[in-house]
């Protein structure tokens, strides 16, 4: 009865306070309000003379009432501040290459509260006025000298949103360019180049106890080893892949003594990109996210940012990654029409120039490739101009004729192989007649000239243009009719920035971020003629799963970089496993990830050190835990040896791919990496589960004999397999075929010990 009475009292209080705070209640400065107002469920706002306290049962924010400054973020069981109040601004916007609040400051005008029952949350909105200063004036600081909005050139509303009983904080911003009646020196149209969201001095307790994780693809200069000590990064600034196109954008700091992780990312629903960065000031690290929602900003126009999300979770970084996965599944749902054959794919990338007779030489080699175990051929550009296209519809005569390429595809199909063409969408070579005949498919500058791609310097195509989308659909139909291909590998679909062409009928950001929309048109055209056709995205972010059936895992330099760091002991097999596990934790279950240790770009943008035993061990991991891709060879000897140079290379692949056939779970089963723990950092271990069968795969990255104790999680994965751990496990050497026995550790139900020879690959069922 007492609990019921309390419930009635609380419900009554909620009704009273809800009448005070309407769904969009403004609280002007100076108005007398209750000291504490319960707003919605467990979310309340407490107003003190100089402080706003906004909290729920999991998180508490403190903001200065006179300046609107974010002072603190604390979490349940973490009494210390998770951010720094000395770093500002925490939100900014960019106009004509200038971060406006950083340059000019901002005046705090007011705060507002809104309750959104549809989203089950409450927002505290802080409103600021900003005006550019003249060269002779002092920039404004964030101050409480409020003036009417009309006195400012911009009004920025920054919202902080909490959700009942969740450790989730969402931030967003709305920028309004104020309309003034008097004349102004400000240009009539400005380049609005996005928003900046910062988590200043992000840390969980003592920084010396913390580690940082940035899961996903990386360049050599942006590699952050899994669980990197926080203090080793405080003097570094690192800009990562844009997300969610090229990367994932998630930044995380964990303190396992406190069993807590703080993670930060943005939710753009895949419409635009954002760039994440770590910025160290010598003492602490700030997380930064540049939201690239770019517009031509007119007077009186309002622009909304995307949502910045902070999650404070109990547990290691994997707990935060699962929250990211939930966001991906809701906001960027995976394409639902992936054909069954994709899971079985074993792919060979072929460079037509590598073969002395071009297409004819490739055709002659296809029976051998099939015998090795490849069932999919991905052919690099066959048209004139290659990756800087001249004409996508015409075969390069140096490689052969249309009939020669048709014969290549026909022969592959007769051998039971699928064929994917490469596809370049970033632009055309400036010498291409297409740039003169079809200017309507390209991005234009403000002056009306054809624009260039920011990275590849091609004449860049307008992905959002309906006429360009139709151009690519026509190409798909041409390739299907002429060659009967099975799909495309789409090159360089990384979002490429805004178009400032004043004639565009859509926002500036769309020209360079509509790659998924373009690819949707392409895959729909493919499926209309061939329902089991596919798209493979070269670049790595989660958005491409919405329109692709499989996606590459990492930057082309990354595998070779990791192999080099393994040689010196800087990186281990455990670290590579953590990378793959982190990526898979952020993706929907069943997402098809393509792994390679070398592709055509390895030598072009980095270097290739040969088919070493450690290189082959890495490709063994790729074959046993993903969709493997192997590079067939480079025509230039200076780019490193090709696999044909040593018969042992293809013999290794043949034996490896045969194991995938003998153990179907290695191709089609769930990938379970965290469920097989190994005490030896030089040994990669994981499980694959399919139809009640559970297979263990173990790969040594060591040039010495190794002992390893492996712990199998006896929870849901093992329970679903319907069995229990045997006293003796019989494992098969994937390359030699010999049987290796592993013994269960005495008095243990979940551990066993085994010895591995240098670079040995073992597979067996539990």
C-alpha cells in the first residue's frame, strides 16, 4: 500500500510540474520557477542561482545559468567529472571556413525545456547569439549580456536530451541566420560548412587508469591500437576516416577499474558524413565530431545538425559498440535481399594488364583459379582510362575486344564462378569526351565550371543528380545485356564534400553524399534483370550495408602495416582479433565483411613485403572468419611478387579453401570471437556456429612453437551448439592435414591447452 501511495503522489507531482513545463516551455531570465521540476519519468531540472542541473537516474549535467557553459557530466557510480569545463566551445558552426564561436564568441540568451513523448525524452535547449566582429573589435566571450535576437547575425540553439533510465545523452544544434531590416555587409549567401560537437576532456575517473579505442578502418598515421593507454595520446591530435561512409566515427574511453566506458559518435542516418578526431592538449583528450551538413545559407534560413550521441555504459568498450549497432540497425538497416551464394564467396581480384594476352590470358587461367577454390572473379577496370575513366561503355583495346571479355565471363560461368566488374563513380578523366558531351552529370563550381574531386582530382560527378543516376542505370543495363555480369565492386564511394553550385535544386551536401542513393538505383537495376546480383563496396562504413551485399573491411595499407608491427612486436594477433571483433560488434548480425591482406592498392599507396608465413597466417584468418579476397598479381615487378611466382602460395590457398568446404560453418556460420579467449597474444582464436555445430579455428602468428590455453565461453554460444566441451579435442591442421590433440585443463570445464607449430592453422569441432 505504501508503494502504491508513493506512486500516486509522484504521479500527481508529475502532472503539476508538467503543467509548468509545457511541451515547449521557455523560461525567461529572472522568472521565478520551482527550484526542482520533475519533467518526465525520472528526468528533472533543478535551477539554482548560478546553475542548471539536468539529470536522470543515470546521468547528471551541470551548466552555468548565466553563460550556458557545460560544466560537468557525471554518471551513476562515477562521482568525478567525465568532461573538462575549461575547454570551449563544446558546440560550434562553420561559416566560410571560420569556426564562428571559436573566433567571435557567443552571448547566452535563454534556456528552454521541451518534452518529446514520441521519442521518450526531454531536451534542455540553450540559445546563443553570435555576431562577427570587425578587425578592430574584441571577440565576444560567452557571456550573460543578453540582447534581443535581432541584434545578432546568428542564433544557435544547442539541445541536450536525456532519456528515462538511460546513460545516453544526445546533443543537437539549430542555426538560424537572422533576418535584419537594415543594410548589412554580410554576403547575401554564405557557405554553411557544418557543426562541431566536442566532448571536452573526455575521461572516466583517473586518466592513468583509462584506455582509448577507435574501432574501424585506419591509415598508417591514424592507427590507434586497441586499448591504447589514455596517457599516451594526450599529446596527439588524430583525424580519422569520415563516417558512416569510410569509417564508423566512434571514439571511446574506458576505465575497467570502474567498469565504465564513455563512447561518442554521431547519428546522421547515412545522409551526410562527419569527421571524428582525438585532440590532446598535453593533459587530457577531447573527442571532436565535425558534422558535414553543409548548405548555402540564406538570410532567415534555419539549418539543423544531426544528433551527437554520448553513451556511458557499464562494462568494456564492447558494451558501447552494441549500442552503436542498435543505432545502425534502426537508422541504417541492412539490405534484406543478399543472395545465399554471397556467404560462400571466395574472391580473386584480377588485373587484366597482368595477363600477357589481356582478357584472353585471363580466360585461359580461369580453370586453374577454379581448381584453387575461387568461386568469384572481380575484374579491375576493363574500360579506357581505368580508375580515371575515359569511357565506361568501351573496352580498352589494349586488353582485348568486347567479344574477348564476353568469353571471359561466359567461361567463368561455365566453371561455376561469379563475375563482378569494377565500377568507378567518383568522376571522369578531364580528357574524356563525356565531360564535354554530358556536363549535366557533373558537379559545377559557383562560377559554373566543372569541379574536381577533392582527392582524385577527376572531373567529379554529381551523385544526387537524377540524370547522372540514370546514366549509371543505363550502364548497368548495358553491362548486363552485353556481358551477363553478376554485379559490381563499387570504387571510392567515400563522401566527397559539398557542391556550392547556386543552381542546384537540393542542399549543397547532397552532391557529394548521395552515393548510397546512387547505388540503390544501380542495385535495383541489377536485380530487375538478375535477382541474385550483388554490389560490393570498396569503402568500409556501415551506411553501405543499406545498398550493398558485402563491404570491404579496411584501408588498403592497414593489413601490411599490421604485419610490419607484428614483426617488431608492437602489435599482436590479439590486437588484430580485437579490431575485427570491434567492427563486427558495430554491425548488424549477418553483415558480410570482405578481408584481404593485399589488393591492387597495397603497392600503389604503400608497399608489399611478399607472401611471408605471417602474411599467409593473416589470410588464413580472413578465410576462416570472413569472406576472403586474394590479389591475382600486378604487372609491374617493382610492386612486389605475384602469387604465381611461388607455387606454394596457391597451394596454401587451395588447402585453406578446402577446409571451408569441409566445415560449412566456416563460411556460413555466426562469427564468435569474444567467446574464445586465448592467453597467448600471438595466437588468434575464434568460433563459427551453424545449425547446432560449433567449430573452433586457431591461427598462430608466431615464428616459434607456442603453447596456448583457450577458454570457451560456456554461455549462450556453446549452449546453442547443443554440446559440452570434450576431454580431448581433435583439431585438423588446415595445411598439412595432420591431427593435433588439445587436452582439457584439469579441473576445468571450459579450458583446454594445445601446442602450435610456427604459423600453424588448426580447425575442429567442439
